[in-house]
């Protein structure tokens, strides 16, 4: 019996029926979505990030390369006709490279001894290594002026009977390198502690058991394994040092040692200010920092080649220092005495004197708190305190909330082009603080709304500058949160804003709080962009300390700086205590 032929249903459906195919429905934008808090908040954050990242750079390029006649290079001719490009590049690169080597060597050795050896007083070393993070860079530099100045330096007075007057001269390129290097060593210490702590110690233990000495193990095993972190620390410090302003301004300018940052400030502090010349210096400095960030990003992708920590657990055992344990412990105490105790002592001593004198038995009897009374009675200093902490807390809060939303957009959403938000948020990372100040001058001197000369321009500067750091903290924390928590909330009927506020934000609290503390501490210490953007009545503490130094008010600035350090310690402690009581409850 023959089987009836079957008919392909899909083939029949494909045959023409004489009726035209239905037209696809046109996608129509639902304007009601604009009233949705999710859409409004995300669009607002994206627009703000794009504006803060791109507009200052575009204005900087336009103001430097264009004038009333059109495209021109006159700004570069004026800039490098005054101070040669070769001299600026040489001084800037030698200063940045030397300071980077000092900070990387010091920070790496401190981290290695703390994490990998049985060096005594580990807790003291760890705490002491982080103390300079709280001391503003301008105060640290001023302290070293009164320690190593050829005429009034305390260290030089101690060494004068043995080596003659002026043994050390801090007002040299080498003095700048040492001071800047010691100031940045704690940052390298933090980076390398994390690297050494997560490294599998079995390779070092095997080398020691095979008879290798500790220096040989450090050179042949530890450093090669820490190569990615070491190279990242070197590049980060190089970029940070080449954009540094306080040390070159206070130590280099008096002797005519010019780097890019000090030249930018000089051409803008003279009358009339040459904004085109400042733009030329700024673009040159921007190219150098962009190159450093490019190499850092490219090299960090190769980090997996050096991974030694896997799912296998391990417990690191400290390597014995043997008979050198006491000697190395004494050397570390001497380092902390030079790098931390002496600068803190000289600031505290100056704050209790009617005028600065080299410390001696006689001067120690002239202790007075008159300078502290001056700080509290002087309306300008109290206003600077208020401005600094209001700006620091406001900028940290805005940055961390905005980057929390942006990190959700990048990590959680499926929106096309979300990678662009991430890249835009990191654009200010390559902009040095002084260059950002110049760029904002180009923008808001031409802005139709009166922002220049107010606190708003300082707030915009701080938010722009610290946005990349907030994005890093927020994104790292967002990656650690499972997406199923949000899905469960949405299935239960929660809106996006309810989910973000009640689930994401509490879980993000540790990372957001860490970023908040970092931004507050850094912004309160910030000088490079503030010194170009402030106006009388809107001074911040770093600017006031700089002006007091310029005016010879050494004892007053020491009292102000001491109170600033105490306030930062209290703020950090309070924020950490608050963070322990909020967020996710067990």
C-alpha cells in the first residue's frame, strides 16, 4: 500500500497567498519612561560623566591651538621660548624618575619585610608606614624645609660640628627627589603589601630549603613573582610624581629649577596671565601622563602570566632574618625617625613657638598655644576649614553615589555602549590636577553662568578629578555582588530604585565607604587645581597654608597644619566606626 505524500507545513506557509506581508511595527519611544526614576538617574549620571570628562579637554585644546586669527602655534612658541622644552622635559623626567625609584624601593622593602619576614615590631611598621598618608604633601615638604635647609635646617645644625655648615640642601633637584619619594612611599607600601600577601610562599620556602640566602631569594624569586605589581607601582608613582606641584613649587622654584607644573603656575600667577602659554605646558604634560597610563594599562593585562595563587589553600610562614633581625629592625626604626618622627616633631614644635628658631633647650621653654588661638580666632582660617571639609565631604558623596549608579550600568545592565561610560569615567585619570585647573579656567571664564570665582568651580574640579577613583572602588564592589539578588527583588515586584537602594547600596557600603574616605582625605589635602581656581573668600586649607608660607607665617601654618592632621584622623576614625554600623546586618 502506497503511503500518501506528506506536505511540508513550513513550505506551505512560505507559499504566496496573495496578501502582502504585515508591515513591521515602528518602534515608538515611550516618553513615560522619562518619569521613571531609573531612566532619569541613569541618563543624568551618564550626561554628567560625559560632560565632566570631555568638555574641559575640548576647551583646553581649543584655547591653546586657536585664537582670533584661527589655528596657531603661538602659545607653544611663547612657552618654550621662555623656558626651553629640553630643560623642562629633563627636569620633569629626572624628578619624576628619581622620586619614583626612591618611593618604590622604600615601599617595596617595607612591604616585603612586613609580610614575608620575621622582622620585629610588625604592627608598628605597618602603622608607621601609613602615617604620611594623613599628612598633606605641602606640610610634609614644608617640614623638610625646616629640617634640611642649608641655613635653618635642624639636621644641618646637628651635623655642622662634624661636616661643616650646609651638609644637606633640600633646595636642589636631589632634595626634591628625596622629599617627594619619601612622601609617596606609603602608597607603594599599600600596593606591594597586597601583592606579597596574596603570593604563594612555597617557592620562596623551597629556595630557602635549598640553601639560598634571603637576599638571593628576594632577588631571584620574590621580585620576579611580584613583577606586575612592582611595574604597576612604578608607573603609578611616575605619573603621580610628574604631576606633583607642592615639592617643585616650594623646593625648585626658589633656585630656578623648573618643571611643567611650576611653569604652569608661574605663567598664571603673573599679571596679565597667559592662558595660551599655560595651555601649551598643560598639553605637553598631558601627553606625558597619557603615555604613562597607556603603558600601565597595557602591561597590567599580562598579569596572569605571574599568577601563583589558585584554589589551593596556603598559610605563609615568615622567612627568618637570623642574626640580622635586630640590625634590620634598628634600621627600620631609624628610617621611621627620619621620615615620620622628625617632620611631625618640627611641625608640632613650630606650632608652639612665637617665631621659628632652630630647636634647642632654650627654645623649648618658649612653648605657647598662641598660634592655635590665632587659628580659632582668625575668621579666614576657620572659613578655610569649613570650605575644605564641605568640599571634601560633598565631592566624595557625589562621586561615590554617581559612580555606584555608573558601575551598575556597566556591570549589571545590558545596554549597548555601556563600555563607553566606563571609559569616560576614567578619562580624568590622565589629567594632572594643575592641567585640570587650566582646562576648567578655559571653560568657566567663558561660561554664561557665573561659576568662576565661586565654590562651585572647586566642587566641579574635585568631582572631576576623583571620579576615576570612585569608579574603581564602586566597580570592584559591584562585581562581587551576585545578580540573583536583584532578580529576586524584581520578581517580587520591587522597582529598580527600591532594588538599588535596599539591596545594592547596603552591599556596596564597604567599597563605597573606602572610596569615600580616600576622596575626602585626598581632596582636603588638594592644592594643585585649587590654587588656580580659588578666589578670595573661597580659600581652602592647602591654599591658605601655601599662602602663609609665602608670607613667612611659619608658626601659624604649623598650627593650622597640626589641627588639619588631627581633624583628618578624627574624620577617618568616625567614618570607619559609622561604616561598621550600617550596610548589611547579619
